C-alpha cells in the first residue's frame, strides 16, 4: 500500500526541515511519497523543497506560477497523489504527523475519510476559538450537509474518495464542505492541536473571514433567504406604522409633522435593500467566474512528479517532465540546481 502525504506550503522555510524530519521518522517502514505544493512562496521554501526532492525521489514538488490559495494547492496535491491512502496536512506542524499511524489503521478498517477533530487549540486566541466554533455550527445549520465541527483540512482520503474529489472542479473551493457533500464513510479522531512550530500564520483575520464567507456562500443560499426574511419583517413593520399614521391623521389631532421617523424608516429599508443586493451580487459574481471556466491553478515546475499524459480538467501544467532521480545520482546535481534557485531568491 502506497501512502501519499499532500502538503501545501507558503513561506514555510523555517518549518520545512522540522516537518521532513518528523515525517521520515513516522513513515519509516511504509511505502510512501510526500507531495509538496509550493503556493507561490517568496522565501527559501522552494529551494529547501527542491533540495529534499533531489535527495529523495519519494519527495515530490509542484510549484505554482503565483499564489492561488490554500484550497487550490490542496486540489493540485490530490490531483498528483498516487497513494492508496492520501493524507492532507499543513506544514506548520499544528497537524501532528504522529496521528498518521492511527489514521491509517482506521483506513484499513474501511473508512473512506478519516478526520482528526480538534478538541483544543494551543496558541490560538479565545476569539479565534470562539469564532471557529460559531462558524462550524452556523454553516452546519445553514447547509443541507452536516459538517463535522472543529475539523479542518487535515484528513485522510481513500483512493476512491480522491477520485470523487477530483471530479469536483468548482472555482470557489471549500474542501470541508465538498467532503461533507460527498457523504462518504467517515471516522473522527479527537486530538489536541499544537501551536505552530515556526513561522507566522497564513490566515489572518480578514483572510479567515473571506474563507468563511466562501464556505457559506458555496454550500448554502441561506444569506439570500435572510434578505428575503428581513425584507418581509421590515415591510410588515412599515405597513403597521403606516396604519398608525393614518389613524392619527384621520381620528386625532396629535399627529405632528416630523422627519425623524421617516428618516429612521428610510435608513432601515435602504440598509436591507443594500444588504440584499450585496448578497445577490456576490452569488452572481461567483456564477460569472464559474462560467468563465478558468483553471484552478498553473504549475510551472515539477520535480519527481509523473506529469499526466492528458490535460487535467481546469488545470494548466507548464512544467517540463523531470525524470525521477535516485538518491545516489541526485547528490551530484544539488550544487548546480541549488545555485540557480539561490541566485533567483537573492534577486527578489
């Protein structure tokens, strides 16, 4: 059985050596490959990964032409992974490699998806823990597919689960929702998530909010229904207020002309209208981008990767095929290749 480990990376030069060391120790005795997807790193990450790939043909590298995003990098890794079991994890070691044997044991029992579930989040603020918990439960209530709470992209997939995910080529990708939509047999492992081993988080607050909105809008039309509901409530309130005004005008002399109530109602209605238009516009923009059918990612360089004979759906592969190298022959090429990338990195 071949085990593939897919790891998207973005400026993780400090964490890569630690990650490789722990993975080699955990995977010892297994048939394995590690597929790194460099999502447009600007530090020495590419150089370090290329060195590792030249020293060991089981380490594979795909390099994007620019930053296409974490979900696109995961998609590319799954497209090129050859394993019977494929494990997706991050490079910052918050996803502990020590869980891999337990995940493989559950895979051997027949589960298509094995999902480690975070029971604690070391090194994360109370706000992030609270907002993450609210988001997962909110999205599960909105969507017809129930998401497993506190489960990220750290997952094991069977071969047939990978084939199913490969068939989903939508532009705005939310892998956690896609896995839930497939409805495959899933096992959950609780674990305590550690803090980052090195480097800085690649998901600051604004990026997390955008990612959360992608998840909500990709798997639920609930935001549109909210605007309809809010419009109905405010319309009812406005009609009720109109009846009150008519009553005061026809049967009393207490009605004082004023603009405060009119302005308040106008602001409320205008706010709802703009909110509804914004939600509709976002869904329309997503439809427009899907209609264009642009590629999900562009691969410019690859190492130790067998490039497909036919083109992948919604992917551009510009890399020239590199033959897989043995450990002995790779060492002779390291200085020349390393010098090329070291000079390119210095020029940035």
